[in-house]
C-alpha cells in the first residue's frame, strides 16, 4: 500500500471505482485497489495541482477531470 496515498475518506468509491473526489487536498494520490476513475469524478476540482494514478487504474471515465484547470 502506498503510504503517500490520499485518505480513502477523500473519495466516494466502492473499493474499486472512484465515483467522486470530496477531499480538500491539492495533490492527490489515487489509492491502490482503484481500477477506474468514474465519469465526472474530479469535476470542478479547480484547486488540484497534481493527481497520481496507479498502474492498476485501467479506465478513466468521460469527463472525469471536467473543469479542472491548471493556472
């Protein structure tokens, strides 16, 4: 398990699919065990500066990072 992973409580997920990011972190590390980032999961998360996605994630949903703008 990655000790740098963002707390699992920062996500609405079922243990494999990240449905929604609800945390406040600016740097996010998707937890091991996730296999999919769902549609709209990071919608409007404009404060994000980085997202680390583990190799186990094999699918990223439509508009998963919609309106995430890097300034």
